[in-house]
C-alpha cells in the first residue's frame, strides 16, 4: 500500500504572527494616507483656481 505523504504545517511562532500584524497595519495606514492625498487633490481640482490658487495665496500671505 502507498503511504500518503501529508505535509504538516507547523504553527507560526508568536514572533512571526506579530510581524504579520505589523505589516498589515503598515499596509492599511499606507492605503489611508494615499487615499487622503487622492481625495485632497481631487477637492483642490474642483475648487476655482485649484492648487495654483492655493500656492499663490500661501506665497502672498506668508511673511
């Protein structure tokens, strides 16, 4: 009879699991930051003058 060759996966160590959580948090935060910049740029594009008006007012009001 043929013996079945089952591969058993060893459970992850707590250190490996913590790295997975850290990586997941970093990816989620990066997605939030990218989304915020995207939404901010879209809002600037809808305003009259857009980013150029913002840069001009900032340059003229800063001492």
